C-alpha cells in the first residue's frame, strides 16, 4: 500500500495540470447536479407526502363542526380520505414551510388559522374533483374550497423533471470527468513506461503495476467529490446567511435544510468510482 500511494503521488506530480483539470471536471460534475437536487429537495417539501394527495382543500368558517362537515364529505363514494387539520397543526405547518416568518408569527400569538379539511379522492375518481368541490361549497359551515389536484400533479411532475435533468446532467459531466482522468493516467503511463517494463522484468504482478494508476484515478475522483460537497456546503451556508440578513418568504423555501447525511459519503464515493473507471479504461488500453 505504501508503494501504491507513493507511486500515485508521483503520477499526480508528473502531470499537475491534467490532474487539476480532472479533479475540476469531477467537482463540476457533482456540484451542479447536487445544487439542483438541493433545490428540488427543499421545494418538494411543499408537495404532499402521501401517495394520494388532497384533491381539494375545504376551509371552514369559525364555529363550524369540522367532524360533521368531514362526515358529509366522506359520504361521497369517490372520496378516499378526509383529513381534519386543526389551527395548531396548520400554524406548525406554515412555520415549517416558511421558517423566516416564524419571528413574525411569534409577535402575533393571537393570529388564528382556520380549520381546514384535506379531501383526497380515489385515483379512479380524480376527474370528479371539480364536481365534488362544487358540492362541498354548498355544505353549511364551508367558507372556501380550493382545488389542489391539478396544481399538485403539475408540481410533482416539475420536481420529477428537474431531478431527472440533474441526474442526466451529472452523468454527462461525470463522463467528461472520466475521460479527463483517463487522459491523465494515459499520460502518466507514457511517462512511466520504462518503470513499468522494469517492474515486469523483475516479476511484478499486473495488479501491482496497475494499482498506483487505479489509486491515482480513485483519489482524483474522491478529491473532486469532496470539493463538490464543500462547495455545496459553502453555497448553502452563504445563502442561509444572506437570507438571515435579508429575509425573503419565497427564496427561503429553497434553503430550509441541507442534503441528507448520506451525501457526505455518496459524493466522494461517486467521485472515486468515476476516477477509478477512468483509470481502469486507460490502464487497460495502455498496459495490456
């Protein structure tokens, strides 16, 4: 292992420009999709986290019997679920969605939120949403009915499209990074050709000859993954700091939380895998 690391360092020093280029491309390949995923992760909090989202939301007037209205709505055969959201739960959800407005709400403790009913229809009855919403407006105690089915469906589709675009863009940029690592290792192979031949004559195994080049590619990729993660952390911290100084109720939606802890393993691992693949491609062509 000491020999492999020493040779990998020697390979990196033999072509510092290409090494920096390869690390930079892998950093870019992981940073840009990571930034898009960070944004979509935060925005997707606005979507319902259930398989069948509410088709419409019923706002009740003060003093209305929520259970009676819910029972009346649930009597329709097309209705799959009616969920009562009390004022305290609505207030908590609002604070979670718009954390920058929490200080304002704390200064307004008497600000009341209405009781709402989230009505979810069976999948086969989604086309009946408009008719059922119109019927709900006629029930005593109902103040307002807001249809959610179309918005929820389009919103989920938008988030899904952005995620697929992030993965596709990441794959394309990772391919560029892999080819860059392959070029770096290929140049190193040409520069160390004599050493490779001497090691063969001395009876070194192919694995021992290739290991430094594999390690060099994997370390390049892992370095790119770590740099991409550090850039994401810096971007998130800078944006959070900016929003603390200049709060914005809309922009704050994008920066409520960072990527899950698994990202601290995934980014270096994906980078290392890309670097190792590029090194394996080059070593296979150049050594065998």
